[in-house]
C-alpha cells in the first residue's frame, strides 16, 4: 500500500487511475495541474507522484524541479507522457524522476511501476533512519553491570516494562547509565527491530530544540532552505529517548504534551499534521516531584512521560558494582591485555564517593590506564582526590539507601548534609586545580558541564571567593 498523488489535466484519465489504484489498496488523491498538486504537497506527504508532462499553469517538468528543490524527502515521480514528449520524459529522469510511461499505458504496467517506486521510497526513508541511528552512536544491546541487589532490581524492572508500550521515566544522578537502561528497554521491546533515536534536551538552544524534535518546513526561519524531518518522524515505529527532559523550555513542554496525547504534530512553520507511532522514554537527574512543585516542569506532562519510573541508584550506594565496572571499563580500554588493579587501588575505588558516578569512574580509569606501567594500576596512577577522599571515607563516611540498611564494612551512616559537604569540597578542590575553568573542572570530575553548573548554583560557587 502506498500514498499516491495523480496529477493530470485530463479529468477522465485521473479518475480511471484513481479508481484502479484505490482498488489495489493504495490511498490516492488527484490534482488537475502542477500548481494544484504543489498546494497538496505542501500539506501532505506522498510516496509516489504520477505526473503528466503537458499541463496548464505549472507543467510536469516545473513541478518536478520544485519538488526536488524544496522537499527534504520528495516522493518518487513517475512521468506520464504522450509520444511527442518522450525526450522530455527522458530528461526528467536525469533530474531525478523514477521512470516514465508513454500514453496510452496498461493499468497492470502502471501498477507494477507504482509498487517498485513505493518500495524505493520506503527504502530511502529506512536508510535515513539508519543513518540517524549510526550518527547518534547506537550499538548493540548495552552491557549493564549488575552485581549489586539495587542494579539487579533495576534490570528486573527493565525486563517487566520493556514488552509494554508504556512511557518510562528513568531517574538518577548524572553518569549513572540512564541511556544504557533506555537502550536496554528498547532492545527488549517489540520495537527492537525499529529505530532508537536519542536527544539530549540540555545540549541544544531552545530555538533549535523544537526544530530538532519536530522538524521544520522550508522557509520556517532564517537558514531553513528545505524541509527537515524531526526526530519524532525519524523514530516513527520505534523509540524516542529524551535525556535531561526536564531541561526542556516551558513553551516546548506544551507542544510535546500535545504530540504525545494526539500522536501527531506540526513541523515548525508547517500546516500539515504529521502522525507518528513512537514510544517515549525519558530521563532526568532532577527530583521529579521537586521539579513539578517548583514549576520547572508541567504536572500534566509529567503524568504522560512517567507512567512507569525506573530509578538508578548512585554508584556510592551500590559499591558491589564498582570493581566489576572498573574491570569492564579497563577491558574496553585495554583490549586483550587490560591493566590489573592492585589491591590498594581496589580499596580506594571502592571507598570513593563517585559523585560523577560511572562517568567519573571511566574518566579516572582512562587516565590511570594511560599512566600505568608494567600492566598494573597502582594508587600513583589515580587522581589525588580519589586516593585522599577514598581514605577519608574509609575512616568516617558511608552512604546507605534509605530503607535498605547499611552496606557493611567500615562505613557508617552520616547525615545527608555531610554528603553535600563532601561533594561541595570535591568540586571546590577541582575548581582550584583547574584555576576555576568550568569546562576543565567538569572533565576532571567526570560530569557534564550542565550538571556542574547546577551544582555550582546549589553550593553558591558560581563566583570565586
């Protein structure tokens, strides 16, 4: 089944083709000339366009050029020509037309050509989606290390929710692996063979975010030379993952809510409603209730995206995962012969608080692997703050999950304010080491710049004392 537009100034011929193609299961619309066809094309997408060459107002060649100049995803065009315009039809193929038919033609011949053109158009769409996946770094089923009871529970929830089409909100601190969990949900879902498209809502300016999500029409704004498909369209049939979703500006939240409720939207500057079938996964490092209470995020949108919540605990609350994660990361870095972790290193890594979570751990190990000699990682290769704060934690600091009890060893419960003091001091130490260069500080801590900026505001460290 394909969506066809038949453009011909001969009314009887249009109606015959429409009737026969409809009988074969296609959705068919008609237009009497090129201008009328262009008005329809501006408001709807088609797979195949059957176009006569000789027509009033705007002929077939003029329509062909306009379609290919102004459409990001043009339909396949089959030119319909009389004997006197065969040379023009051949010229149209050089300009991008799929094929041509000489009048009079048989319906069976036209039907076979339409099927072939529609298949080619679908292949082009699939290719665009696959390129988007590759460009955005999609791989195979992600490897999630889960030795701790907390992460085993996370994976249990992932397996339960994956087969459903429920919207899932993944919460947890920055660097805990929220995107890996989102990928796992997609890979275990019935949509696994379709595309997984991701977007970090904090990585784009507000003006660009709407265009990235919903696409835009040619001329919608300065620099929009042609139509662009948004990520919602590219994810059609698959999964769209919005990371840091609560950084989305308020005006765009309302449009996202509308799109989720109606499963449709308008491109920026467009008048044509685009219908999609997309499963939404979202992630945030904010407290959802606090974000709604402070008016940062709409409550009605929260209900839409948070049909099911999966919370990933921070690395300091699942210390059983630290060393397996470290060895897994070193295996990725070192290949067949990864460096070995010495006992003192194991102790320091386990004791450290990892405010940047797995991302910070990876950053630390990449540095250590570069400095390691004789295939061994010693405490000399670790950042000073990991060794110092790790030793300090071993003496006096521990963290427990509320309601889950302690984690054993030499760690003891402390008030949450002490945790904030440790984190503040760690950020302050990193700032001093980098001369208060925020980009280098975020890299040193193994966290994103946006997370660092939020922490600086929270701890009143925006300006150097």
